[in-house]
C-alpha cells in the first residue's frame, strides 16, 4: 500500500502543481490584460498630446502666414505709392519741358511718329 499512497501523493502533488500553474497563468493573463489597458490609455494620451501639438503648430503657421500677407500688402501699397509719385513727377517735368520748349517738343513728337510709321510699314 505504500506504493499506492506514493502514487496518490504524486497525483495530489501533480494536481496541486497544475492548479498553481493555472492560477499563475490566469494571473499572468490578467496582468497582460491590465498592461494592455495601461498601454491603450498611454497611446490615447500620446495621440491627444500629438494632436494638440499639431493644432498649436497649425495655428502658429496660420498666424505667421496672415502676418506675412499683411506685410506683403503694406509693402506693395508703398511701392505703388512710390511709383505713382514718380510718374506724377515725371509728368510734371515733361509738361514743364513742353511749355518751355514747344517747338522742340513738336519736332521730337514728329520724329517719333515718323520712326513708328517706318517700323509698322515693314
């Protein structure tokens, strides 16, 4: 009977080890599930952080583009005003020259007209 009781003891020990293994496996599966859930939360938080960073950079770029557009518009207005004043000044100088020397102005106009007629005839 000593053999049977050894067999019973071995079977009991094996059953005990199987139960412990199942508990350890289920604990490991539970740990894995908990870690996966923590990982999901971390990824969600990271995604939200990256999205807010991207939104901030997008707003910053939009503000910078608006500022550059306004600066370009101001610069173009200044160039137009400068060109306008230069043309007005040139027109006034031309009028003054024509008033001071009308015959010379007529001769220059006739010469330019003659050259233009020669160029368009060919």
